C-alpha cells in the first residue's frame, strides 16, 4: 500500500515537472515566433537581392498579420512570465526578461515601416558634366531631356535611393526607380 502511494506521488511529481518544463519553454517559443514575424518580411524584402514571387507573397502575408499575432504572443509571454516569476531562479528570470524584451521589440518593429529606413531619398542632387562623370561604358542611366537641358541618373544610385526630386529646365520632376 505504501509503495503504491509513493509511486502515485512520484508520478504526480514527475507530471508536474514535465508540465513546468513545458511552461518554461513556452515564453521562449512565443518570443521566437514573435521575432520571426518581424524577421521574415525584413529578410525577404531586401534591396539588391532576388525575390521570388512566392517569397514576396509570404513576406507580405506575414507583414499583414504580424501586428495582431505579435500582440497575442506578447500577452502570452506576459501571462506566462507572471505565473512563472515567483518560483524562478535568477537565471530563469533572466530568460523571462529576454523573452519579454524580444516580444516587445517585435511587437513594436512590425508596426514600423523599416523599408523606408533602407531607402533614403536624395535630398539635393549634385551633378557633374558628362565629361567629368566617371561611369563605365556598361553603366545604365535614366535620362531626361526637357528643351535644351538634360540629366542622367545612374541606376546604381537610384536603386538605392529610389526617388529624387529635381528640376530640369525649370520643370519640377520626380525621378524614381
């Protein structure tokens, strides 16, 4: 009889330990999930990299649902953190804080238009004469001629900046690539 009671107590203790282990893993997994909602679109939609149609579809779909899912993940990490905090060691509390920080950072970053940070508009263009331009024969440019005035915009520069406000022959134009 005593042996059976001890076995039952040990089984309960083992079940609780396994349950607690799962609870300890969950904040970290939620934080990683939340971080992936930020990183997938940021990784796929990068300048000067090939982007397949399927990858772009995935990135755009993730970017659309990420705000709601990161808040849900943050709420989950917060709830689990509150439940686990009292019975945790210093190392475990450090893990909880890291999971919370990653979840908060992800929830904030998915709401930012970080693609604008990658592409900086040119505020004021500087031009040189065609003779002073150091472009290779293979370098592509976008050319604009209005009346007697002409401009050439190197594709390499425009691919990074994407947009330039300029005036050619007193006509305001927007150059974009």
